[in-house]
């Protein structure tokens, strides 16, 4: 057992291996659990070198990796009942963002880093809702990175594994995501959020004391596939805004360095759409800083108001919401039992995140399910998010 495993094992003992994974395990198998994540505030700021405020949750991906003597990679999706086979010398993306791409993408990055990898069997299961914006892909990638690091005794740090997982998503899967999802999955700490500076990667844990509120996720049941959506377009638009400012002001590297006056002067006259995208990000970076002060003061109501402001920006300026997400936020925004709500994740579907008073959860859920079914002709799924700990080897 590596030093890294020893460091986290004490906090992970409560997790047991899922029953449906046990038939894929023998004495040589490594089992790693890696959680999904929520993000309380700070959306689309990570790839703009801003701040984010994520936390790992109690829903996770589990990967069981068993070494082979040959160069065959045999993968099993326990939940889908599917298999996929290739070899260590034929790691080619499917271009359709299949479940096995996330495993093979990390394997490919380990090879590119210089590690020699023989074949292996890997079984995957997860209880993270797919397409809900809870970063199931990052959880899989971090689980595989952690397992390969243990198996190969590679000696990588958590941050190095996070970067490998991100590169796998960027280069193999084809989504130009930021680092937040992988970082939150790997570094999560029970009952804490992570204030992460996405430029320096400096971070600090902040205790999360919700004082009588629960984190409730309302799942639109609209499945978003970010790699085939407007996500990469938004990133390009942000880069365009930065380049327009750079033509006039030196020392500008990202939207982290830009303020509203710069956008008004140099971007708005050139491209209104790019201006709107950049304005949201610049305002969101500032909003997160203020929201952290609210948490330090234990002012959940003030924090919640900023969540509503974030949603308005995501819907009207960044334009990554959808009618289902807007309906869910509009429904709760005047309810005194809901401190704050917003869409969460890349957008175009997935969940809203809500801070709901404990005593109001059941009634709100009952009413909203009925209203959503009537208005949107879809079933509303509901999850309670408990703040959990990060990626770790279990066996």
C-alpha cells in the first residue's frame, strides 16, 4: 500500500465495495472509488483561470483493475452490461464519447508520460447519475488514474493524477474542460468545500456549515453531452474576448485579468455575443469571492442570493441553460424555504442545485415533481447531496 493510500484510507474505511463489482475481483485486483462533485458557485470560471467552490459528494464511480500477462485491455461496464476490448498498442478514441474512452484516455496519458503498461481487465460501476452535471466522467478518470498509479507504483502526486485525468478528457475524449471536476473528485474532503484558484492551483478547505439546510439536486432528466454541445464554443468565445482586450492592454492572460470596464471599452463594440459571454465570467469570478465571505459569516441567505444571480447570468448572458433548468429555478426562487438555486455544470441539461431548509424538503419535492411533470412532460429526479471525501483505494 502506497503512502498516498495510507494517507486517505483512514477517512475511506466507511466505503465498502459494491456487491455487483465483487465477481470481477481477485487477489491481484485494485479497487478505487472516486466521487462525483457539486459546485456551489463559480461556473465556467475554471478554464478562465478564475476561482471555483466545488465539493466531492457521496455518489461515486468504482473501478476494479486486474493486471494481465499480455497486452490486451478488456473493459466491462457492469451497469450497462457492455464489454470492450483493445490492446495497449491500439489506444484509439471512439469519437463518440463512449464509457470506455474515459478509461482508455487515462491509460493513453500514462503511456505518453513514459510508463510501461501491460494489459489489464477493468470493471466499472457508478451510482453517479449520468448526464446530470455531477462529473461522472471526471470520477471515472480519477479512479483509473489512481488505480494505475497504485498498480505501476508510479509515485504520482494527487495533482499530477488530476492533470493526467484532465488531459485525457481534453485530448482523448475531446472536451476542453477545465481542471475543477478532476480536482474536486481527487481532493474532496468530507464536510468541506474547496476554494480553488484555477490559475495557481492553490486551494484551501472551507468547512461547510449549512445550518439547517440540505443540498438538493433536481435532475431535469435532460441529458447533456458537453463534448457535442456548445461547451467548446463558449471557451473559444472567452479566448476571443481576451484577445480583443490584449490588443490594447498588456499583461492580460485570461478573463481573470479583465474587468467590466475593459469589456465595455474593447469587446462590446466589436462583438456583442462575445461581450456577453465574457461579462458573465468576469462577474462570476467577483461573485464567488463575495460568496466565500458569506460562507465565512455563515450567511446562507446572502450566499443563496448569489446562486440566483449566477443562474440568471448563465441563462441570459452565457446562454447555457434550457427551459427545464429555468423552470426549476423560477419555481423555487420566491419560496422562503429555498435560500438559493441555480443550474449546475456545463449546461444544456443536468441538475439544479438548491439550498433547502430541512423541514421543507419533502413538501417542496412533492409539489415540484407534479409541477415539472405537468409543464415539461418529464419525470423529475431528486438527489440529496452529502459532502464526501475524495478518490481513494478501497481494498
